[in-house]
């Protein structure tokens, strides 16, 4: 191999740099809570906390397709409670503080959904 | 070229072929719905109005002039946060035009003055055979079971093929951010606006029908626009069509519009 | 073979640098379009497609035209084209890249572009168009690269590439047919609703594409001394003449149907294109008449063999031919399709300066791709001794 020393050193440096986030993460501190503020008046979301935390975005996609394409605008949750399918009029009823709820997690995870270019936030004023 | 490079190219070529044929194979099964994710179930609301084929009959004889349509247009704009943009890039859901422009094929020079000079309301015809649905490359626009031609603004890529496809000019493109042309707060905070770069149009108020309400323009027309099930021989629209002479826009194109005009 | 790019005269790098600067400049205007939407263009509610889509259409034709070299060379074993064929294939690559970019700049929501593949829709011609263009791009890159590599090594191209070449011949016809189907299947657009649209597209492509190729090859000959071969030029210009005659003939067929039937819908777009409306010529009318004049002058030069082989008249005729077909397909097709609009009234459209700049940026990217690919091809030809007679 030509320049074996330089090549091997290069590969090592490259690998270390690329995997750096993992090493830093392993060595790092505990996870920091995002400081998310839950709605005060409601205790339970439409499904379990675990499901909502993991799959709320997929659920929203499914809701959208069911409501817009199948005209199925009522969702019966696992516990039998019925919900009107609407991001704006159902979800945001309870989660009315999007800065303290949606944004906290989304920003921490570098997710920037653009729901609000169309959907209207409660009490929105520009 | 040495041997290893050649074999690499071979492998690469086959991979590209396999990948692209994979895409094509996937394309061969359209609309494959993903397995349901939510543990709950979906249904229509109890109050929802249902039909096998929604249709509209506009009794233009009962409108004296453009001013009579104003409350209807306003109701539509308020209901759906439709902006008013004062140029050729306007967003139109429910609007007025002359007889000549509305029914270009039926124009004759000696048409009675009243018919010729009247204003006629235009909106999406919710065709039975909609060209816009046929041409849309992403199924962002689609026909629902009840005949309503609807749109999913989340999926629209803004290619405007549907605008070229629609023979009725019923589709509008958001050349600019519509929020800039709406008051703040928007007229109806329970309905979304649209965003820049997508196409939009009349929805026959599908969201109102789901709540058991008639479309906004129908409600504001005070009985001068009828709305009902075209497949039901006993519906208001069928009775009106049976008893009166009616026309549709550009029937020769085979799109089967769902909006009828009593002249 | 990429090393061929490293040994070029200074002027070549200046040219690439110039193109990169031009692309960067035009990209700032596209950035503006991303921010403020397609309102920076001249398009509106009634004329909802404009310069971008028309350029896309034109360059699908240019891409397809490579088949005018490939078909005689591989179906009819016309050896004289062999030296030039790679330039046609690489021009097709550049043209398809431009097509893709013209579609992207035309989208209102380009970041959602892959929805076309995520939600495949076999009833939409746009979906097929995307598929066939990607396929054609892949085919031409593979075929071009492999045959060039074989030429460099002085061996016959590998056997497996032959079926791909035959496939690419059929594919070339299909890409432009599918593009015509974008227009020809739409009810209510009188100017487009014609069964001859695909045939017109192909004939226009098969004269304009090879003309562009010949002009560029003449330029390369002046710059590098590469000689495509006298017979090859002669044959290709004969092909161009036939295609252009057919192209003009097809347009005349449209005129006959429109004006003999006297169905207003058929005639009105053509009347608008050539005579404007209410006694006022539209801006596009001047262009359309210029196209008619150039089409006939170019034919007058190209038809007599003595003039066709003339070293000055031939390029001149080709330039006029390209301009005429560009106006027909790159301006007239879209404007005629949308005027009169669906209310049978007139909504004017004219591209804005910024729209033209964005289009220019796409042209520059096409030129960049072409310059890089052709440089490689020329380098290989020099090395392999297939450079001139």
C-alpha cells in the first residue's frame, strides 16, 4: 500500500470523528428532561402515554388519511372514549400551550414540523 | 480496466437495475394502505350527513343579480378562510362570472338579455369523472365514496397538473402565502388555512357534512341552492331536476359535473 | 476516465468557473422563489404552467434525440456515427438533468417531490414521466460510460451492454411520447387535445436535438480539432431535414383540422398565437411569426444538398431551425394551451425576468454537465486515436 501510515492514521481519525457522538454520549451525563408542561385540566390523552410519546406523529398521519380520504372523522380510543378527529379542534383543545408542550420536545429533538403554516394555534396572533 | 473494477461495475449496474425495478415493483401496487397503527377504531360521526353521490342544484332564476350571491360568497370565504388576492392569482372557491364565460358552448348572440347579463356562480363541479384526479401524480386529490372530489393539502407537491386538467378553472394555486391576505385572527379559527405552493379548491364543505350541516353556500342561499343525493330519486335535487330544465358546464367533455344550473 | 478532466487548457477551467458563478447567481434568485413562492414568475391562475414546464418539454426532446445517432449505428450498423455517438448520449444525460431540474423549480412544494414515488399513481402521466426519465438517465450514463471505457481500451464494448442499447432506443421514443401524453390527454385544452401531439413532439425533437448536437460538435471542432467525420455530418443533416419537413407537415395538419372544421375551440389558440386578439398582436405573435420565417428559411437552405453541405450556411440554418422549434415548443405550446383560458377569455402570460434567470441557471447546470462529460469523451478519443481522420 502506498503511504500506509498516512492512510491508516486517516482512517482511524475519520472513524473516531464519525463515531464521536456515540462516545460522547456514552461518557456523558444522564438525559435531561425537556421540561415539557402537561395540560392541567386533563389527566389522560386519547391513548396511553407510551403510545402517544412514541407514535403521536404516525397517529396524526393516520387520522389525517382516515378523516380526509375515508371521511371517518370519529376515533374510538381503546378505552371506548370517542374523539372527533381534528388536530386543531381536538388535540389543541387540551394541548393549548404549544410553546411549552409541542415546541419543548420538538426543539430538543431538532424536529421542526410545519403544521402551523396551515393549522391555527389557539390564541395565535402574528 | 482491471478485473476488480470491471466486476465492481457489473455489481453496481445490477444493483442499480435491481433498485430501480424494486421501485417499479412497488409502484405496481398502488394505494397499499399501511397496517393500522392506532389501537382504536375509526367511524363516521352519528350526525354525519351521508349520500351515495352528493350533487348541487343552483336555481339561478331566484337570484336577482350579483349582489344576491354576495352573502354566499362571503359565507364560503369566512368558513374556509379563503383569502382575497386582487389579481390573476386569486384564490377562488365560489365566485361569479358571465353566462358567456360560464357556459361558453351554449352561447348564442341572440340569447335573451336577462340570461345573458345575469351572473352565475362557479365552483368545483365535483365531477363523477374528474380529470384533476386522473392527472394528480401523488393522489393529493381524490374522489371520495360520496362523490366529493377532495384534496389533501399535506401531500400536494404544487405541480399544478390538476389546474391544467380542470376544464372549469375550479382550482387555485397559492402563489403567495395566503395568510398575508387574511385578517388576523382568521375568520374561522376552527378551520385551517392553506400554505404557499399548494393547490386548493371547493370541498363541497365535506367537514360540515360530517357534522350534519349543509354546505356554507347552501345554508346562506336560503333555499335557492339545493344539495342532496343524486342517486336518491326522492331527494330534493332529483325532484328539482325532474321538474325543471337544467344545464351543466361543458357536458361534452364527459366529466359528469355534479353541479346543475336551473336557468 | 475522470483524470481527463485534470489535463485541460486554462480556458476550460475558466469556462467551468464562469458556469459555476452563473449557477450560483441564478441560485440566489431560485432561493428567492423558495421564500416568496412562484409569485416571482409570470404565471397565474389561468396560465398555470409557463416557461419552466415548456423548457422541460423541449429538453425531453433533446434527450430523446440521441436516438437519431444510436438507431442508425446499432440497428443499421452505420459505422460512421460511431465516433460521434458518445456525444449524443452524453448530451442526453445533460438534457435529462435539465428536465429534472425544470420540474423541480416548477414545483410549489419541492421538498415533497418524492411523494410521487411514495404514493405511486399509475393513472397519472406525470408519474410515468418521472419513471421513464430516471430510467433514461440511468441507461445513458451506463451505456455512455461503458462504451467509452471500451473505446479507451481499444476493445469491443461488453456484450451485456447491447440489450441496454436496444432498450434505450425504444426508451427514447417512450420518454417523449409520455411527455406528449402529459398534454394530449387533457380534456378542455383545445390546443393540446390532439392525437398527433406525440408525433409532433418526436418530429420536432428529432430535428432540433441533432441540430443542437451538430452545432455543439462544430464548436468543439473549432476549439479542440475533434472531427466528427464528413459523412457523419452529412448523414445527420439529412436526418435533420427529413425530421424538420415532417415537423412542419404535422403542424400544417393541425392548421387544416382547426381551420377547415372551423370549430372555434380548435382554431382560437392558433389564432391567438399568430394574430393576438381584439386586433392586437400578443407579444408571442411576433415570436411565432419569426419561428415560421426561420423554419422555412432553414428548410430552404437544408433541402438543396449543395447548400446543406456549405460550411457557413449549414450552421446558420441549424441555428434558425433550433430557434424555430424552440419557439414552437418552448413558447407556443404552453401559451397556446392556456390561451384562451377555460372561460374562453384571455389571461396574458409573459415570463418575468426572475423566471428567465432561474431557467438560465438550469441551462447553466446543463452546460456544466455537458462540458464535463464531453471533456472526458474528447480526452478518451484523443488517447484512443479516434479524434479525426
